């Protein structure tokens, strides 16, 4: 087996068209990351994901710089990153910390505990406390529900209490489903089908929609209903604007490394950082060239159209016609025609 090939991270795209009870349609784009952190060097995995997120910002930035926008342009920015954490009883792993530091200010991060059904209530409480403590200690800017200034003016008390409740659940404890079983007590309608995860054929099935033992339904509601617009607004108004400001100011992006100040940096580390800076400068240079060339092409196009209009006006004037204020072709009065003819000659 070729380890480097078999365990290489890939980005898998899925698109699902959803519709709520009121007929509102949602286009849900999911980017999965099979084999994440399975390679020998996880830094390569981190870079693939970070570059992908930043590339979506660059595409929007380039589109904004165009004189004529593309009406079919698709905004591919990532609004939420759902990060699954293994419940080890020791908080975040080194890989968790390093990756989350890389994407810290690039996306709304929602941490979740995966396979929460493997924990007792006491173990789950301990794991939540340790993970939350590490998130705060390492400065991970995970999503905090409605704790941003511009929302505070109109949030009512009920919403404030609900957001406090959501914050108390972080990290969300999730149990997934891999089998569907019909509800023996219900009808054959689709709404009565229970989504069940079978741990073992000898064990009792688990209804993943039961909010008492699983945060899955709560998380689904947060993502698709209650906080859908908030994720999009923060991505555009805060995260993207900060990225845009740094990109236009020429500020160089660097991967976060909190431990670098505590360790001796070898000569090879310096060379790697220099190479990274060179790559980033080259990337920014190419981006600026694309914008500059696009502006040149647009100016050229405008000049050509202006010259075409002048030629059309000359031909019309020779025939005793002209454009009026509304852009319609009308006849030129005799005095005005002779005056215009002198001007043209």
C-alpha cells in the first residue's frame, strides 16, 4: 500500500437542495474532508483546507474589482466549519489545536464532540469542560451565538435566553445515524420514520432526533433555520472584510504558530518561512496582475465603444439625424444641422 496516496486528504463536494415548510429553498453546499489528519505530515492537510477557504475569498475579491460583474457568479465562501473532536478525556489534541489556529479567523468555527453515544453523562460533561477550556486557553475564536455588537439592538429576551442555552451546549454532542428503521408505533408516512444509529445488533437502537440524548436536531436547526443569516452576515461583514482589508493593504498571510516564540528556530525553519513568504508574494502579485489586466481590458472596451458611438453620430449627422436626450434618433433642424456640420468639419 502506498501510504502517501491512500491517506492523502481530498475535498469532496456535495450540494443538497432543501425546502422548508414555507417553501423557502436553501442550496446547502457541503465540503467534506476524507482522510483529514491521516497523513504523516498534517501540515499539508492544513494548507489544503486553508488555501481552499482563502481561494473562495480571492474569487469574491476579484469579482468585486471587475467593472462589469458576472450575473452568474457563485459565491463559494465557507460560512461554517463544523469541527469534529474525538472525546479522549484530555481536551483538544495537538492536531486539533494546530488546525483550529490555522483557520481561526477565516471561518465561523462550531466545535462538536463526535460519537457522543460512547460517553456516559459524567464523561460527556468532563469532555465538554476540558475542550471548552482548551479552546479559550489557545485563543480559538469559535462561534459564540449572537455575541456581536450589531445584533444587540433588536434581540428580544426570548432570543437572548435561547442563545445562552446554545452557548451552554458548546461543544455540541452529536450522535450520527447510519440506518433507517420504521417507527413500529407510527404509520408508513415519511414523517414517521425514525433515524436510528445501530451500535450493535444486540443493542437497542438510538433515535438521533431525541434532543435529550443528542444535540443533532438542535445543531441542524441552528445551521438551517435560526442562525443561517447570521453565519452569512458575519462571514461577509466581518471575516471577509478583514481578509479583504489585509489583502488590499498587501499584508502577508502567515500560518499561526503559538509555540514558535518558545522554541529555537533552526536555519531550515527560517528558509521555510522565507519560501512561504515568497510564495505568498507571488500569489499576491499574480492577483494584482489579474486585476490590473482586467481594468486595462475594460478601459480598452470603453474606448472602442466610445469611438463607435462617435462614428455613428457622424454618419447620422451626415444624414440629417442625431440622438436626442433619450437616445432616440431624430431629425436635425436646418440651422442646427449647418452649425453641427461646421463643428464636425
